[in-house]
C-alpha cells in the first residue's frame, strides 16, 4: 500500500472532491488515461527536452490523510490522492498542475521549495497555465466573479499552497507572491502563451 505523501515543501493541490473518492487502483487507471491527453503529452515531452525524462512510476495514485488532491515532491514525483478524486477531469487537472511544478523544478537549477518566493512562483505558473482557474471550474467552486476571476483564483490558490509550506508564514507567502507576481504570471514556458 502506498504511503501518504510526505508533507515536504513543494506543491499541494487542494481537494474539492466529495464522498470517498476512488480506490488507488481506480485512480491509477485514471492516471493512465490522463497520460494520453494532449496537454499531459505536451508537458511530458517538454520535461524530456529539458533533460528530465520521467519514468513509469513518476505519477502514482496514493491514499491521502490530508485534504489535498495531490502534490509534487522533488525526488519522489507526483502523487494523486485517489480518495479525493471523483472524475477523470479532476485527475487530469492534478496531473497537469503537478507536471508544471516538475517542469519548473527541472528547468530552474536553483529552485528551492523552502524559499517562499520560489514556491509562490511555481504555484502562480501552475495555477495560471494548468486551467485550474478556468471560469467554469470557479463557478463550480462557488466563485461567481465575472471579471478578474482568473487572477483572483490564482492568488487564492497560491496563498493556500504556500501557507501550507512549513517554511512560509502567511505574511511571508503574501509578500513573496506580490513581489514576483508579474514575472511569474507572465512566464508561460513551455507554452508560447497561456493556454
């Protein structure tokens, strides 16, 4: 049985799942389907081009005790929390979000997940580029803002994740996010522009 993802700094996608989610085996099948989607294929290809090929066990389903959807941990790979997944789209979103973190970790030789600004930057990029904050997803979460919803969503989700980093207080997380917002929000690599 897989262990719960360690609470190391890095990325945690926060869960919105209901009920008991899926079994580890069901989620692993969903991950396999996710690996065939165009966005996941694109990100895997760019990870390989950056010198960070990922193996078959890089993305794995696990049962999580915390209320998170998944996470990326350097050296361990990506964990998708099966018990917080209900539908294929949720698995796809977690995999895409966490692959962006893996890409950032690969391309930035000095990325330090204990540094609040580094962590916030990767969260800004993952939130902006993954589709986590698409208008329809925000409506389903109960956020009804018409204008500016995407940046508000990214900010809200960055704060939630960076505050969960044991090296970042709420004040440090907010200061870090504000200091690097423009540079990181406008960094759309490996895409030509925000998808």
